[in-house]
C-alpha cells in the first residue's frame, strides 16, 4: 500500500517561476500534475559555488553538514527536441538565512548562468541530513503527449524506463520514491543526474573503464530500488 505523500512546507524564501521564465505550455504541464516550479539563484562566487560536477546530492549534503541549513530535493527539467518534458532529480541548498540557492555552478548551462538562476521543482526536505546511507528521492520522469514515463533516477539507457502510464495517473505515480546509498554512489562515481548523453559521456567512459559494462546495464538494480 502506498504511503500518503507528506506535503512540502515551503517556509523558505522562494519566488515562483512565471511564463517569462518558462513557456506557458511547460508551466501548464507541470501545474496539471501538481507541480509549481520556483526560481533558484545560482551561487556564482565563494566556496559554495564550487560544487563538484554531477554530484549535487553529496555537494549539498556536505555544505549542510559544515555550514548548516537544509537540503531541498526536487527536479530540474528541460524540453527535448521532440517536445517531451524531461525531469531530473536535483538537490539545492536552503541556507541558514533561509534562502534557496543552487551550488552546482559548473553543472549549469550558459543560458542558466546568464540568467543567474535555474528553474526547479521542489519536492521534499532531506530527513536524514547526517547520513549518506539512507537516501530518498523521487523518480525522474518524462511527459510526452498523454504519456507519463517513470525513469530510474540514475539510469542512462533504455533500461532506465521503469514504467509508462497515462498522464492522468501522474499525480499518483509521482509520489513513488527511490531508496539508495549515497556512500556507494560516491565510491563508484555513478552520478548521472540532470544530464544529456553528451554531458554524461565522459563519466560513462570512466565508469566503463573502471567497472565494466555491468555497472551501466545493472544500474537500476545495483542500489536495491524500492517503491513505497
């Protein structure tokens, strides 16, 4: 039986995205499945702008443990050439001053850097800030027409597609979560969040060199996924 989703309390400073930030069509798609994107400033200078590439979850974990605040987990997204809306898991930092910032400057596109912010859909607060073994995030997803595809959050090939549903089921499926060990990901360098094929190619080559094809083919089973 699925557990009831705990509603995120947005008691940190935030600004909702409007159709001047993203298209009306994208906003409508997100709103129809119960998501309201916000604008998250990118930290451009200082130690908090030096997050390691493609390691947003551990980046925010480390800065929370050292400087306080909270880790906010959710999705970034992009629209593909075929018009599909693709959402990727991502973490940002709620600072001790209660401001939300993205600390992964070197992961951002030129357009995002020029704007100075990313568009982010907040989902939940990290409930285990002192642990890197008991991690929980929502699954990635793709909206294409009337279809809603559930994706493994760290998969990067066809096996990453875990399910296909009609869009009217999206609100239910969106509550499913994935459990994993961040320690294992850190050790094996299997970070694949928020990435096109070209972006993950160097990391994929490194993974193949160090761990072989099995790391890629079995990524969806490696961490012992469990749907609530």
